[in-house]
């Protein structure tokens, strides 16, 4: 298993992650990219702990995602299955598991203060923290896509499922965007990646 996870993780995180996988009896599957999630955890009918993580994630996001999912397993084991999936028990567990990784041998220096801030009160997804999400994306493979916050007001864009929108005003943090075919308004995170249309 160790040689399987090695290419997906920062070099100095591999041994510690492998220990977490062994301690919690994780069956890890690295899968093709899913747009709606970076990873997930579930316990199957036989009681096996199954975690999937997207293969396309950069090493730093892969590490955060895998520890996020292991934290679900660890929180359910410690506090019982009736806790909220991203409630206080999970947050405490995620912090406890993640803090040993937040060091300069594992993460680039520019990410360390952002990670320290994020893990004071971790969110259900690192994508919800726009500053951290944008900082992590700089380590992704180059893409032709734009972020919503970069494109001009009133411009049209396409999302992953082919739907076309027009960018509107910013409401607090998110952008109000009109779906062209239905006339419905949706809110987009500023760091959502979209295809700008001519």
C-alpha cells in the first residue's frame, strides 16, 4: 500500500499517512476525478472502512482530503455514529490528526499560515475557505479555466456539466449568476473554476 500512496503525497508525509491507514484499517481507493467531491468515507455492509480520494488532486490537497476522510472514521469510532458528519467531534478529530502534518518539511512555507488559520476551525471542505483553496490551486496542473472572481461582470461561462451562466453581482462572498436556459439565479464561490465563453 505504501508504494501506491507515495506518488500522491508529499514525501515526508508518506510514513505517517501509512501509519494512519494501518491504525484505522482503511481500505483506500484512488479514483478518477469527481467534480462534486475530492474524497469520501463510508463503512460498507461488512464493516470495512472504505475511503476514496481523487487521483487528480495535487499532493497537498490529496493529503488534506485523505486525513479529512480518516477523521470521519476516527470520529465515528470514538463518539458513535449519531454525531454530525462535520460537527464539533469531527472538527476536533480532524485538527488532532492534521496538526502533525502542518510543518515545513511537508507543506510549502506560503501554505503554512493559511493551514494554521484554517485548522483553528476546519470547514466541511477546504474549498469553502477561498483563501486556502486558491493557495492550494497554485500547485494544480495548469488549466484553461478561470475563477469566477477573475471574469468580468456580465460575461457568460460554462460549468463542468455544460450549463451556461451569466456572472452577476457579488453578495458578501459569493457571486450571483443567472442560468441562461432557465433564468434561475445561483450563488457561486469566488474560487469556482469555469470556462469563460467568447
